């Protein structure tokens, strides 16, 4: 596998249309991985405390329409 400098050099040599495709692919991959991490955190219960806190604040009337 190439090192990061080789990858950077290859990216810099791309025509703009190919760079745009790569950029969109990279953003899509980043969002997909973020979504997967959030789903895993939810499944593992890591967000349960935040959810319970939000529900308690809602039920206590601390919410307002935005």
C-alpha cells in the first residue's frame, strides 16, 4: 500500500472532475462510518444516559419549541 505522501501526490494530480468524484466518495464514506459508530454506540447503551436526561427534562417542562 502507498504511504500518505504518495496518496496526496496522486490526489493533487487528479483532474477536477475526478477530484470531485473522490471528494464525494470520501464524504459518503465518512458519513457512513459515522452512522455506523452512532448505531453501535446506541446498541452498546452508550447514549442511554443522554436519552434519559432528555426525556426527564422534557417531562419536567424544560423544553421549548425552536
